[in-house]
C-alpha cells in the first residue's frame, strides 16, 4: 500500500467545467494518485507513472470520447 500522507493534491484543470471533481497527486515517488475531490475519504487509485502517461496520451487522442451513452451500447 502506498503512503498518501505526503500527497499534494491538485484539482484537474478540466474538472471545474464538466462537474467532475478529480484530484491528482503527482509528488509521490514512482506513482500518481487520483481521487474524487467530493469524496477524498473514499480512497485513491494509485498507478505507476508510465501507465498514467499512457492513459493521458490515450485521453488526449480521444480514445475515451464515447459520445452519448446510447452510442456505447
């Protein structure tokens, strides 16, 4: 388990525009932590830096832009 007591959380830049509230801690050695700022007591997802970089690249390329929910089914 990763010790998050020294995590410095910052809200994701685009969270304020779409109602989502994602916070990221990037100051931890070797990992990135992500949590819901509305429920910080709910825990965090902790992933390796390389995996997070791949996720960000995919998100920026539009890989996760599914459109309307009905388009996904």
